C-alpha cells in the first residue's frame, strides 16, 4: 500500500491492528484534506454558485433567497430559486415586471402605488368617461 494513498480501497486493505499503518493513513488523509488546491476549488465553486444564485434571485425579485439557497445547496439552489414564485410586481398599465419595492414602473413611468390601488372597475370607468357618447 502506498503510504500517501487515501481512498476507500486503501482503507479496506488496511490492517486495523497495525497502529503505524493507521497513523500513516490518517496523516495521508489529513494532508489531502488540507491541500490548498482543494480549498481553492471549493472556494471558487462556492463563489460561482452564490453569484449564479444571486443572478437568478434578482431575476425573480428574490436576490437574498437566491444567495442563501445557492450558498447552502450550490447549483441545486439555482433550481430551487428558479422554480419559486416571483415577487416582481406587474405594472397594471404596461404589464411589465418591476421590483417589489418600486414606486414607479421602470418601463412606462406609471406610479405603481396608485395603479395597484385602483380596481379593475375604476380603470374601466375611467376609460368609459374619456370615450365620447
């Protein structure tokens, strides 16, 4: 057995009564876990996952949820946030989506707070009053 090998195969061939062999295996596995290249890859993977989750979350109006799901589950978190309901508010004038806390539609400039308070009937009534008889 190679003293630097840390694998399940090497572990299955290890004599559990040989303390020195157990210590060599332990040291080999510890060296493997503390390898800076492994940590660099893990850090890069996490950063890319969080950036993807933030982007998908921003498109859904749930950026913080996207960051958290991606940080916890990685790319699987992308699927979770991608399948979740959007928090974006549709403008009643142009039907384009806006951020949940927006006060003015970024597409048509309509006041979203006033538009959301108006009912469908009041919009129809306003449209009928402007039409000639």
